[in-house]
C-alpha cells in the first residue's frame, strides 16, 4: 500500500475503512434471521476510536499516515481474539489466495535463488514458460531489461516481478549453460494451475499412495482423479499422506472423507455463536474407496482440514492413523471482504470430530509466539521421540464406534506412533539445505546429465542409480563455496541419508514430484510403518 502525507481531508478514507471493518465484524457476528442493531457499548467504542484517530490526524505534532495507523489498530485488536483470526492487507491478498484457489496468473516457473541469482528449478507443465522453451537450470538475470542478478533479490520480490494479469507481457533474460550469449524471452502471462495433490503412485501391485499438500479449491477433483487412476492400476490398499498439510477448505476435507466412508456417517460438525455457523456434515454419495485397507499419515504439521479427515477415519474405525500427534487447529474461519481489497478471516465456529472431540489446542488470545512455539516444545520435551511424552487430557476422553479410547483437546493422537528418527541427521546436513547447497548441486547435476538419466527411465534410476563418493565431494565443494565449513564427523554420520536425499532431488530435477517422492519415501519412517501396518488397518475396518 502506498504511503502519503495526510491532509485533514485524507482522514475520510481510513476512517471509512475502520468503520467498515468494525461494522463488518458486527454484521458477520450477528446477521441471522432476526434483525439486530448495534449495542450502545459498541457504538460508544466506535465513536471513541473515531475521536482518537481524528485528534491524531488534526493535532499530533508530526505528520502521520492514517492508513498505517488503522492497519496497526486492526492487527492489535485481532491479537486479543485467537491465533487464527487474521487480517490480510490488500497488497498481500492475491498471493495468499492463490495457494487456496488453485491457480494464479504469471509465467509458470518454479524458482530458487542460489548465490543471489534466480535459477529456474522447473518450468511448470503446460505453462507459458515451458511452451517457449525455458529449461530447468536457466538463470534469470534480467526482467524487462532490469538487472536482477546480484541485487539482493528475495522470493517475494521475484514473485512480484514475474506475476501479473493474464495477457500481459514480461521479458526475461536468460543465461543458459553452454550458450555464450544471453537469451531474451517475451512471455505472455497466463493462468497457472497450482496442484495440491503432490503425487500419486503405486508402491507395489496392491498399495497406492496419495500425497495431499493442502486442501485447496481443486483438491477434491485432483484427489478423485488420482484415486481412480490408482484403482485402474489394481490398487486394493491406500495410504493418504497428510504430513505437513496445514489444511484449507473444510468442504474439500468433507468431500475426500466421503470418498472413504460408506453409508450415512458423520464426518464433522461445527458449533458457532450463531446458528448459521453450526453445521453437520455426513457421508452420503457413493465413494470410490469405501472398502479396503486405509492408512492416514499425520505429523505435527498436519492441521485443520487434515485433522477433519484423520478424525473422521479414526472415530469410525475406518482405518489407522499413523505418525505423530497433529497440530491441533479446531477453529473455522470465514473470509470477509473489506472495501479496500483487504480481507478479514474471522473465527466463527469450532469444529468437532464425529465422537464429539474438539482437537483445538489451548491458546491465550492471539498470542502467536506462544501458540506456535508449542510445536517446537514437542521437540524439547521429547514428544516427537517417544509416545510416553505425549500429553493427553484424561478429562477429554471419547470412544470410537468400536470402543477404542481417543482424546480431544490438542490434535489427533495417532493409533500407531512413529518417533522422529535422528540417527542420520546432523547440523551439517541441515545447513546443506539451509545454504541451498543440495538444491544447487542436484539442479546442476540433473541439467548436465538429463539425457542420460531420462534414457534410464525412473524405474531403472530408482533401482540402479547410486550416489558416488565423487558426487558427494562435488556437493561438499559447492557447500564450501556457499561459506559452509566442512564437518567430517557430521558428514560421515549423515552420509547414508545424504545419499538418499541427493538421489531424490536429482530425480525431482528430471521427473518433478513423480520422481522425488518414491525415492524420498524410502527413508520416511512414517511411510515405511504405514506399509507394515496395512493388514492391521484392514483388521480394524472389518472388526
């Protein structure tokens, strides 16, 4: 949002924003079948705010930006509510919405910044950049003639430069390995789909796997398509990976759960102050996987809509939940458009699993630091390493359809706990990622050896390709160029895992997620336990 010096007349717009916000909150909380009018306390508070802002505008010793003051007031006001009620300024809304709406307008590349230079990780399939011939490994050095290499570019700045209205043009200048001269591409921006189902594949001749990254507008259709494709390949058992999935649209979670639950079974219900925010959702439509072994993978990053799916499956004993305790978000937000293009996301209800559990963890107002620190405390108190350290509230005990005990008040506790394996992790390995050294090395290796690797094919690459010591030596050299000092002891400790991850990232550079996840999952303990427990999941469903 642009800044400007305010005249006394300039107070009209920010005051209108503030009043609209307050009235919008009031209406959003009270507009039902019966008419309501603002209370005298509400109007007194609103008038007080108007008076304070007017005096600041007219009488304060220095020039002030009223819009900034209003935005600050809104943010501080919401901090007294809950951690998930939020205000999104107009300047940030498009980027935030694009992750849930399933598409955005731009040039269609996934990028990363290595050594202050924008590298194309992959042109997105079907996007304008791919159609023009932009390749993985290309370096973007200019945008519309302006130098962007070595200028301190951030991810946000790159997004702002490359995104824009569909049909508009942007010229990017590319430095390509093996080419002496720079290459200019004039790209017509277009709608770029963003997929929320990262990958689906057959683990063996009977077990299928679907990785859902978030619950966006397109998630159900993506999931349905993946499910039918796996069934066509002979799938009889299913793993749904919700690890790290922060949630999204509640109705998409309901639709996916309906594919897994037969009959007329409750999936989730919500309870709000107003009746219109209290709803019950049931399965009903014939689903494409109502029978067969089912495992849901979760961890401390699985939240909201992910917990709706996991909670419904657990409460109805439809399958097994495997992994670590989920995040614990049981609040439902409603987006409210404000007149200046910004958005208020207001908590309007709590949701409950079929057994009556609220899985919302405790919070103090909107204290975000304390609220999100709880996830890190699980590492400090040992919960992610041992199920004995999981804190359950015995007063919030519930039972599944078949009498198993489950708990509310702090996430979904898995049926089968999988500790975080730190056998091969080290600070040096973590820094190889944080310095972008692994990403830089694997992108370059994939680019330099693309023809040979593509000729092998993914199946042969998975079974035969080995990461050599010479390759790791080259990776270490790149890390040293990125100012990461070599640590031999930690390198040796992490060597086995490092080879696995390096191979996975090379595969990603060739086949995107279709290549990455099948190799990455070979070292994922939650995934491996899910495979081992498929028969047990089937027994629970058939009891």
